[in-house]
C-alpha cells in the first residue's frame, strides 16, 4: 500500500487522538500533513511535536499566535495557519491523499466538502456533513470521484458487511438489488435505558455524560443518552447507503459488542462485532481494503457472556422519534433538527435547560421553522441552521 498523506480535521478530539494512535503504530504507511484544533493548544502542540505535520490550523488568531510561539520555542518547523479557509486548504491540498473529518458540528462541513470535491479519501466522522447536506454531499462525492469511508462504529460496521460492490458505489443500484432487506443500527441505550421515566426531568449533566460503554466528548455523550446520536446516525445511514427511511431500524443492544447488522432478503443477518474501541473502525477506514493492527484488545466472548437486544422506547427517547420525523419530512428539516439539538444540549450542559427540555426545544423549533427553510444549496442549508439556532435561542429566552 502506498504511503498515505493525512490531514486530521479535529485532531485534539477523541477521534483525532485515536487516529494519531493508529498512525503512530504504522509510520511506514502514514504521514501527517496537517493537524487542526480549536482551543486545546497544549494538546495540539504535543501532537505537532510527535507527528511533525507541515501545517497546524486553528480558528482563533490569538490561539494561532500562542501555538506559533510554542512550536518555535520547541524547535518545530510546523507552520501555523488560521481561519476557516485554512481548514479547506489543508483538506484539499494536492499532496493530501486522505482526510480524517472529525470536527464536531456544522463547522466541519465545509472542509469535509472541500476534501470530497478534491477527490480525496474521506474518512467521515463528522455527522453534521450528512445530517445537514446529505444529498448535496453524496452528489459531490460521486461527481468528484472521492472515496467515502464511514468511521462511526455503526456505519463502519454496516459498510463492512454490505456486498463490496454496493458499499463502494451505493448510488449505482439499490439495497434491494444488492439483496438487502434492511439495515439494523445498534444502540447501547446509554445511561438511562432502565431509569424510571418519572425521574428523567431530574437528570444532571454529570449523569448524562457518564456513558456505560464508550469514552466520548460531553456533547456526544448527552446525544447518546437522549438517543439523538442514534437519530443522527439514522439520517447518515440513509445517505451513506442509499437507503429509504423504512429500510433502517434501530435495535437497542446494551453491551455495544454488535456494532450493527445487515439483514438480507434470504433471511441471513450479518453482524460486525468487536470491543467498543474507535480504533477498530478508524484503522479499517485508513487501511481499506486492507486491514492493519489497531491496538484494540481481542474480543473475549466468554467474558461478554450474553448479548441482549430490545426495541427502542420512543417515550423514553423522544429525540430518536424526532430524528425519524425530520428525515421523513425531507428538505432542510434535518438541518433544523441538528442545530436545535446543539443549542439545547449546550443549554443543558450549562444548566440552563432541564434534560427533558432538550426534545421539547427541538420539537418547538422544528414546528416554527416548518416551511421557512430551503435545502437547494449549502448556503441555504447553513441559513436553515442559523434560523434554527436563532429560534432555539429565543425559545430559551422565553423559558427563562
């Protein structure tokens, strides 16, 4: 396999850190071209010293100056760039062969789109790109000949067990043509799967970020607790695999050992299993179609002992239902859903909104924005995102 030249968008987050762990295990296969971060200057500085990228990108000029001084004092020749345009530059640079798209939120959409338009191998760990602009993004991937490899553990699992011809060109046919009946997305159920419903209004941020199986950032942990994270993954799966809404089902699986499944028309169900460690899908995506050692411990089925599966409870997880509803509504509804959720989760983490207020806010903003947003371009979708944030902020103000 030729050496891959890698840009990591969001290198200081959990996905970025795991990506660089895999890179460090295979220095003969991967070279780092650029690393990008936001405010964790010490971590980004240490990553630059360890991996010696040509560029480091941040969004704030003050942070850029601080990082530049730290790197020069350490004898590093890494050049510091600043701003959103710089993210697109390092994602689409001619020297780059692969881009790990792991910036959380809508901020990751434009550089991810730039990588696709440049025909790169895009390792997609940014949900918002498909949630906001699924059809437009997939059209660009196809038009520009980019290679798209999903990194979310669930979508990576589905990718692995689909027929190779279909997973590599899903828009050349249909799931039914490939013999697929439906996609089964697994979900852990998070920390509140069995908590009494009447106690959910008392959930605290500290409780919500305490995921039983995965180590993730605070925002994603709250999304997992509410199962909005799974709702966003349903939306992603619709676009990644050219699937209809009714072709996708969610299965609650508390152990997080079966990462997802594909049911075929002949009755076969193929599943991908493994320990809950993001280095497995990251290594798979980075080395595809080969496989490389990832540092993940072997799965010990004897210690796992049992695997449980159950249907999701929409009364317990109304955010999951809202995601299905937004996907069925089409247009910019999923962009509105995502933006409203981001505002709601931030307010919850800041203790300005109760846990059960998250779906209440999202539902209200979806209703307010219905018929007022368009989806014909990236700019229109970003306008929808902005309107949803404005309405969500106003809703919070009224609440106070």
